């Protein structure tokens, strides 16, 4: 197991290096001039060139990339174009809110998705399974922003049960924190729950078709024991991989939800940076998001290999 983990970990190094190159080039090849956007349309060419020189944007791309990578090795993600403040502490201050939202949404989606998918897999081709399939398809087809607006309309504006937007850290007031967290977490959670449910159903259906399940039934084992000891146990590795991909999807979906509910996480930071053409902030945030997704997928592969030893042979 350790050898497999080290082998998979070794593949991450060139992946992260290549990813940093792609992110850097992609951001610098985007249309528009961030310096011109920062100083204004009517700024003199001399002022534009002066600011560009101060920010180091007039140097060759390879020099800028070398300095950026050197800073990354020190934990320095650069400075913002607008305020000239270090990016690293700004991101560190926003990450807890994003993790809180993603964690709550993950819990909601798992609680809804896995049990419903498991039951639908056991009741394949029944009325419940058809209702489940239609509901899951509708959930997958519903845009996140639409369900979020619907929740705000009903729970906040019409019934006045929850605040429409805002954020209070749990260290200040846990009760108020949960009050503000419910709607954005539920919006993000129900958007991802159908995906987990569909994948869980598929894993259960495939497991039920395995010969060892028929053999267990022929031996006269109790249905409950077959489901828990054999079906669930052998479907779990596939579900673990799905959950790993699901966490990565939550990070992407949090950008929309954070902007919708005025949640002060990294998602709103990205949106603000894009609107202000703060390329340095966008570059740093996209890289952090991508590295987190890579690490999550790596951990999902390790869990999969731990649950299913056959994976280690590949």
C-alpha cells in the first residue's frame, strides 16, 4: 500500500509543474490589459508604462514565470494589482469560509445521495426506481443559481425563515453562523446530491449482478447480511472515487453560491478579481483550486486502493 501511494504521489510532481505553466500562460494570454484597466482608460501612456514596469509586467514571460515559481516555493503568491497587498494572507483569510460551506454541502449531498441511490439500486426497475431516476435527472438539469434564487424567494422573502445573504464566523456566534449557512449549503448540496445518488445506484446494481451475490443467496444467507457484508462492501470503493470527484465539484460550484449568497469565501474573491482584471489574484486562486483538486483526487485513489486491493496491481 505504501509503495502504491508513493508511486501515485510521484506522478503528482510533474502534474503540478505542468499545471503551474498552463495557469501562468493562460492568465497572461487573456485578452485585455490589466494595467490599463487599473489606471483607467484616460491615463497617459507614460503612466501606463510606469505602472507596468513597477509591477514587472514589461519583462519577458520566462522571467516573470521564474519569479512567480520562486515565490510559490516560499509560500508567496504575489501581490494584488489594485491594492498592492500580499495575496497569501488574503487567501488564507477566505479559505475557512469556503471550507465551511463545502463541508456542510458535502454532508447534505452525502446524506441525501447515498441512501437514496442505494435503495434505488436495490429496487431496480420498480416504481421507486423510476421516480428516483426522474427526480435525479431533474436535479442534475437544474442550474444552481436557479435553485438558490428559489430558496431565497421562499425561505427568506416570502416566509422570512432565514436571512437571504451574509456571513458570521462560527467563532463569534455559532447559532447565527448556522442560520446564514443553511441556505447556501443546501443550495450547493442538493445540486450535487443527484450525481452521488446516480453513481451509488450504478455501483449497487453492478454489485448485485456479481456471481458472489447469487452464491450468497444460494447459501441461504440473510438478505440483511448480504446487503451489508457483500453488496455495500463491494460497492464502497466505487462510491469513494465518486465522493472524491464530488468534493472537487463542490469547490467549483461554491463560486456561484458564494456570489449568490454574499458568502465571503475564495469563490467571491475569484469573481471580484476577474471583474477587476486582477490577473495576479486570479492566477494564484486558480492554481490553489487546481492543486486542491489534484490532492483530493489523489486521496480518493488511495482510499480506493485501500478498500479494493486489486487496484494496487495496476
